C-alpha cells in the first residue's frame, strides 16, 4: 500500500518555523520539470515539509536524495515513508546550522528548497559563502518571497539592486525560474513567492567576500547618497572619478564592486 503524505488536520504549519506548504500539483509539476537531474545527481532538498515536492523529485533521475527537515514530526513521517529506499536519507536537522557540504562526495549535486521566508536570505548567504569555490554543488533551485527574490536577481540601475544582489551575483549566475502565487501555499502567506536558479561562477574567485561586504556596506548604507560621499576613499580606483562620483550605489556593476574589494 502506497503511503500518501497529504496536508491533513493533524499537520499544523508552525509559524515559528516559517512553514508554508505547497499543495498545488500543477505548480509542483512545472517546478519539477525545470529542475535538471541525471542518474548521477545527488539531490539535497531543504525543508521538504509534507513531502509535496519530494513526491515529484523521486520520479526524476537521481543517485541519492537527502531530505533535511527541522520539524521533528514531519521528519519522522518522511523517514517512515522512505525507510525502504536505500538512496533516500532523512535528516532531522536545522539547515541553518547543518553543513551540507559533508553529505555527498558526488561531482553532481543540486540543492532544492521551498525555503522558510523568514530565514531564506540567511540560508542563501551561508551557501554562497563557502571558502572553497566553486562549491560542492552545481546548482540551487530555491523559493523566496517574491520581493526578496527580485532583489537577489536585480540588475544594475534598478532600485532593488543592492548589497544582496551584488554579493550573490559575485558568486552565482541568478535566473528567475517560476513565479509562485500565494494561493499555492497552505497556509496562504500575505506575499507571493518566486523560485530562483543559482549557477556558481568563478569569475570573481579571487575576491575576499568579507572585504566585499565591507565595500557594499559603505556604498549602500545610505543608498540615496552619491558615491562621492560613501566611496570617496576609493576615488583613485575609478577611471573618471569627476564624472563617476555623481553615481549612486545602484549604478555600479558587480564587477566594479569586486574590483574595489581587492584594493
């Protein structure tokens, strides 16, 4: 008898864990199709919750599937459901403090997650801050609150372009994959979501992230200010400071910030 893991009355979303379960099958099918795997892929799913997306992932080609679930009750249910599957492993762990890099030695690893909106930026920063770069994973497919997702993927000359945009794009190519209306979740959040695809790059591999953070903090601390006020100490590293000093922080590309971080 096949065990179905549906959202039922005895599974209550915990606000403290930022739980919003996806229940829309049409959305899950669309998302699953966009997640690329092969028979050598190890998949790490963050916050599988009720196992809605998991049930689609197991239909794809993969080598191992690791489920990282903080909720003890849900992790037990998932363990029971997949205990007979040797290549599916369940970990009752907090993804914020669990080192994913030790799970697999495979050369093909992807991270997938319907991330809790309240800690999604912290998780992302953790996963783009590994000292060893390119990292252990090849791609990440992650759900964010739409407004935050737009900031992460934002390009130069946009008001939404900021510290998180630059920091993330110094480490990964970011692609907007699929919009997630609030109606696909239970309970229904007050905001919509968006799934982003992250592909690690080595373009700025020689940039110290801590120094980059310092430059970004200086630049964006008061984003209304022109860089002649916030980045004046870096004036020697601009080709035409007299003109460029009137730019605002959102007018500098990722490459320029990475260049300044090396000075």
